[in-house]
C-alpha cells in the first residue's frame, strides 16, 4: 500500500484529499456550495432567527474540522468579536463582512457575497 493520496481522477475531476470523494460531493465540509471551486468561500451577513442580532457567516472553507476550528479562532481574533463554528459554517457576531473578505482574499481565497 502506498502513502500517496488521489487528487485528480479522470472520472470525476478534482478529489478531496481527506475523503478521496469528488469535490462536488465531498462530505468534509457540508457548507461548501457544490458549484464552487476548492478555493471559493461565501461570506454573508444575516439577522434572521437571531432576535435582530447581526451575524457574519463564512461558508465553504474546505478544511478539516480541527483546521476550521483554528481558522474560526483566527478570524474572531482578527475582528475582535465572538463567534462559533456550526456544521462547517463560521459565524461571527456583528457585521464584519469587509474585514473578513479582505483577510480571506489576502490569504488566497476567492470570496463571493
């Protein structure tokens, strides 16, 4: 058995390095949009279901659970606000769409709103 991992298959295209499934059906991050590329992240602001409180959501980061948790901490520290990680979605308290977008783009992510 070799230590190599599959990253591309002629049958399905790009493959998730963790689960070796096609990226459009990758179970590693349920928040990833199926039509987005591996470096595409969606940032949005919402108030619904939060008693009028604003929350910035970051969806589609294709990382392991441990990496997502660490990255959520980094984003919260950068903007100086609290937040959580729920089902692969980073939620940060407040409207921090612009600073989070700038940070993600600086780190090489393709950001959509």
